[in-house]
C-alpha cells in the first residue's frame, strides 16, 4: 500500500500543469518612422494567458497591437519599416529563420526571439 501511495504522489507531480509552457509574441506593425512596438511572453499554462500577457506588454508602447504567433517551444518576430515576418519551431534558429524568410527583405532584422 505504501508503494501505491508513493506512486500516486509521484504521478501527481509528473502531470501537474502542462508538459510545455506556452509563449506568445504581439506586435504593432503599423508602418511608420519608428521601430514597431512588441511584447512577448513565456512560461504560461495556456495559449490565452500567453496571448493576453504579450498583448499587455505590446500595448505599453503601441496602439494597434495584435498577436502574431504563439508557441510551445520557440518563437521569433522580424521586421523592417514596411515588412514583417514571424516564425516558430523547435529551436531559436528555426524560429528566427522562418521569421526572416517570411519578412523577405534584406533590411529585416530580428526584433525578438524567445524559447521556453
């Protein structure tokens, strides 16, 4: 009986929360003379929580924020004055490459790249 109770406690620790923490990136990609405002979040249990946190940080410096990507591993956002791109993947390099590829311009730069 003692082994069974220990097993139950161990399983409780193993399955509490989600297997992966979730993150999100929100941006204000309005074309203008300034760099775009953005916000990112990591470490949340749900997609909705991660998106809400990213929007909150973005709105501190931007008016037209929107969530462009949420992720369970890595996410990235790249932009120039007129173009933007986002990506996600198993590594920061994969997410960054996807964001730069989507942005499509040599003037694009990675604004944020985060991993869980």
